[in-house]
């Protein structure tokens, strides 16, 4: 049975619509007026790109929305995407001092979206093109968030910058790999245009390692940045895994970005293996696409899943089901999936172990693998022979500069960090751009410098960019200190 669409276009427009609507100008001002504009604001420390949050919110309060957009985009060129996909409860909003007053945190994400949408909708040129060109060029492999952050920073520093992307459209993960109800391709492509306006050239439909070699890049450019992200999902290594109806989570999500929603097929009984944020994206989209049941299967318990709590709650609210402490042992069916055999697990010495005789079967006509993506070791070794990789196959880099073990080759994003948020990738790309700049003889670049932090001890530089601290990390450190005392 070929998977077919289950809902009509009008219904899909509603079910797949964005979760939180945009603010009106009045709503944005009301929310901005709640901000205390903290001196040495903790929301800045929690932002990996070091956005001066109080500064942009103050501009919204003063009805200077374009200026607010400029403040955001100077620090984070993908501010519009991040406004929609960042786990703000563990970053800026989770650090908001309003929580200490038992009040709702300032809705920083929605305010950031309001400002960046204003820039894109009104086609404002809030970032100036550099007037001086350095006569040097950099080639970037892949056009995901890390490469976008790197390319924009390099362009603003005066470099001729070329991004090579194998897909027909640029934007990488933001264009093709994030749940549709969170981020539509249009938002990502608007950011691509913003970066093009800085002078960055995008060459799409070109795969490095196939259409172009690293030698070619090094002949044409003074430095190279690798931002290829991660590869395919881990195989389940069970019988029936290659039956029709089995796919990877990112391939499933990508369909929403390449086809009209009403043309995307989905099963009536969808099962997702894994319980990270990508798994939640897949199960929620399957349910919103009309699946009768959409179920996540995870071999560990609820407390050990890597998905964010708010993502988990969203999936449950959408009617998705969860089976914890269970592992798949066989995909059932002749040529197409018609069921999944599971076995219950228990944790022994920190690892899930099957419980003999506890196997059972659940209905399934579509199985989605979301049990983690593998590093692209073979690709990296083929395009950059001799590059130093970690034991897991990720690129080893200097975290401050993005430098790899090979001269004039830099890297960042998921290919190096193993998989973090979009905002982390943007920050790593910016750091690599500055590392490239210094390696080619440029003066060190400081910042971002936030006016709202002027007067603090030391340099007025956002520690969020230098050393981002997540709220969960702060809480862990706090409780550890309390326990020791």
C-alpha cells in the first residue's frame, strides 16, 4: 500500500498552522513594556549569539521595530528562525528575572519574531554592506545555520564568500529539516536573501566531493569552512527494516518542505523510534497530517528522554502516544510494513536490556527512525583526508576559532558539536569566521558589545557569545552547591 495524504488542503492549513501566532504591533508594545531592561541582563548570558535582548525590546517599546530588528540581526543573522525554533525556556526566557518575581517571563522569542518579521516584510536594509573589500575569498561547504552564520560574518568583514549547497535551495536544516508548524521554508529563504544582500554568493545543486573537490576549493579560495551537518539516522539492525513504509525522520520532515502539504503521504498508524526533539517533530506532524495513531517507542523511561519537556507536552496535547521501556525487535510485513514487534526493557547497569518473554506487537503501516543521526565520517574523510575526527566521527575543532587540524580549513555546527540548536550553530559559524579572519592576517574582532551592559566589571562583551550558559546548567550547579553546603 502506497502511503497517501489523509487530509484535504483546508484542513491541513489549520492543523499544520504555526503553534503561536505573531504579535500585533500593539501586543508587542504591551509585552515589551513589561521588560525591566536589566543591567547585566541574564537573558544575554543565556543567548549563544549574545543578542542584546533588553536593547531590542526597548526599541520595540519605543516603536522603533526596524531598529530592534537591526540589533537582533547584527548578533544573529538567523534571528527570525531562532525566534521560532529556539528552546527559549532553557535559554533567554528561562533566565528572565521575572521568574524570580513569580511572573511569566518576557516573551523574548515572540518579540524577536515580531522585530525580524518587520524587517523582512518591509524589505528593510538594516545591515550595511562593507565598503571595503579585502581581496580574499572563503568557500563554505553546506548552507545550514553554521555556514550561514559564518558567511554573513565573513561578508561583513569584507571577504568574497561563496556557499556550496547540494540541495536546490539554500538554508540547510532550516529550509528542509524543521517541523513545518514551527518553521516554514519561506522564513528560511527570506534569511538566505538577507545574506545574499550582504554580498554572499550561493551555488546550489553542487555537491562537494562529487561535483567539486576540496582541492578545487582550496585553489579558488583562501580558506574553507565545513558545515555539512550530520548524516543518516542509525539503523535499527532488526529484520524488516528495509520494508516499504520505513523511513528516516528527516526524510519525512523534508517532504513537507518540498511538496504541497496535501500531496504528502502518511500512514494511519505511525510509529517513531526514538524520543529526541526530531522524534517529537515527526510524531506531531504525523498526527497533524491525519494519522489515526502516532506513537513514539523509546527503549528507556520517560525521565531519560532527550526531548524538551515543552515538546513532550505539545505531542501529548496533539494526541500522540508514548511507549516507554520498549525496544523494536522486528518490522512485520511482506513487502510493506503492517506491524511492529516490541520487547519490554529494563535498565541494568545503566543500559536497557530486553526482558525475556515480554514481546508484543502493535499496528504500524509507517515506521519512522529518529534514534539519532550519525556523523558523516566517510564524507569528511573523503573530502578532507587527514582531518582530525573524534571517536564518534565529529570534526575536532578549536571551539574559539573553529580551526581544524588542517591548515586554512575550519568547521562548525552539528558536524563538529554532534547536534545542538540552530542558535549554537550560528554562534559557532561566527566564531569560525573570526578565526578565519585572524588566520588570514586580520585584526581580532571583539563583541558583540551590548550598550545595556556598559559599566559592568571587565569588558562589556556578551558572555552568552563567549560562553553560553543554559538555564538547566545553572540549576544543576545551584543544586549541587546547595547539597555540598
